[in-house]
C-alpha cells in the first residue's frame, strides 16, 4: 500500500485533509545511523519542531489558531486532528470518513492530517500544527515525560492488539536473530519500543544507532514491505495491516504475536495491550473542553460502529477510508486477517503504562519519570456513562 500525497484539499465529508510526513523513500535507510542518533536525541532531550511536510501543508488551515481568539471554555472554531493510515487507527478512519466526528463537532471545522508514525505526530502536536491525534502509547508517554507533564493528556483508548514480529521463514526462534536486521515503523514509536524490549528479554543488546546484537532499522511501513521482499530485511515488528501484508503477500511468518506477551495482570484483560489511543493538547483541552467532549462523542460512536457492524461492511468502510487516507485499498484477505487481530475499545488500558514507560527507558527512547497525570478520562466517562479506570495515573 503506497502513501502518496493527496492532492485534493477536501475529503468527501467536507473536512480539510492533509497528508503529512510521507515520502517515496525511507526516512532512515539501511546504514544511515547519524540520522537515527539525532532522532533519539530529539526524542529524549530537547524541544521539537514540526516535520517539514507538516509545515508546508499546514498553510491550508486558517493561519490563526482558533483557540487563541476564543474565550476559555468555548467551542473551538477548528479542530486539527491527526491519525495514521493503519487498520489499528480504524476508529479515526471510520470517525472521519463516516462523519461521526464532524457531526458531533457541529460548527467547529474539522481538519485532518495523516501521519506515518507517532513521533512525527507528536512533533506536530507539540508545535501546535494539530490539536489532537490518534497515536501509539509510547510517543504519548515520551511527550508527557519530556514536557514535565505539560504537553498532552490521554483521553481515550482506540485499539488494542494488532502488532506482530514477522520474519523470514527460515527464522524459527529468537536464537536465529543474532546478527539479523529488523525494522520498526519509527524510532521511539510503540512497535519500536516493543521490539527492543522483547529482544532484551531474549538476551540481545540493541542500540538506537542501529548497532548491537540485532540491528533495528526504523523504516516507513511501505518501504519495510519492499525491503523485506528485496531480501534487505529479515523481519519487522509491525502494526496492522502491515504485519498481515508481509505474511500474506511477502511470505513472512509470525515469530511473536505481541498479544501473547500480555497476560492481563496489568489491565485485567488478557491478550490486550494498547496499540492506538486518543490524545489531546493540554492547552487546547483547557481552552475548549466542549470541543474535546464533542470529539470524544464522535470517537465513541465510531468504536461502537466498529464493534457492531457486519464483517463485510466493516471491511468495505475501512478500505474506502484507507484509500482516502493512504492512497490504496487492501486485499480482502489482508484486511480480514488484520481485523481479527485487533480489539476496538475506548479503554486505554491504563494499568499497562508503567511497563510501557519502563520499556521505553530501557530501550533508550525516553527518560525515567513520574507519569501520574497522563490520563484525563473524565470527559470519556461522562460521554459513556461508565467508569474507565486511569489506574491511579490521572483523572477519571
């Protein structure tokens, strides 16, 4: 599945859509270690800047942030929302394409940007290019830690599961990985941290510059597929639909299904781990709580639809949204396999976050810190009428 720039400024539902952070070649090709080192230093040390693609495309927005002019508590004139063209982001794909989010926002204009991986989306959010985004948990943790708790809040879950380590058929165990080269979507992203953490449990040392017992090459998902097909990668830890694409179209096999690593002791839900969550800028949330609540209403409706729709209808709607967001539909067997591996849920599985933080620290992509306050689930619980737990890490 390619991810070309969308040349149309309007999607069928009328919200502005911008594709950000995408290119025809890997951002970090094999052997390019200097860029990786610089990337991790940016992740754990200093300030962030919006990716150049976001800057160049953001000119289609109003130019003056709506929240700067609106009195506190008023609905925003515009909500800028990020998400990825992955099946694990189906709540966003459905919520945008079917109009659930735009309808709940009412007079607030919905603008969307499509990203390839979490760190790029975080850069955009921290720089004010977007107000909220669907994202994996580790980049959200990293942003919260780096800002001293001032940047973002997690306001809902979106998807659990749907990530696997897929490898060449001749690799039959962890012992076969020594000296091999594996990929992840982006340095410091959720799958990148999961891969490094798992390799550590197998006795392997990895470094953020790509060296170590097993080389990890952060690569855009579409390029990972091509590099694997060309024999330049031995495997990758990927979200759906990319894990399924490598298995069904490139002959890969599953070495590790991440769901098998989560026994439920941290979340109460065996086999479930957070893959996609919904976060919002704390500044935006403080100034426009009504807009955040409207976003959550649309999000909840999207998740409810995903959990009630017939399989064929679900695949059809998601595929159409993927074509709009990422440029191409998926084959029927790929989307079927992908959806079987994912649980759509508004529960962010907060009890797993101390482990996710620990894994990020050990992987070298974040700093040890107190993440108390990372969750604000009050609006979610008001919308659903339920009591989703923040596991002592925030408001509920």
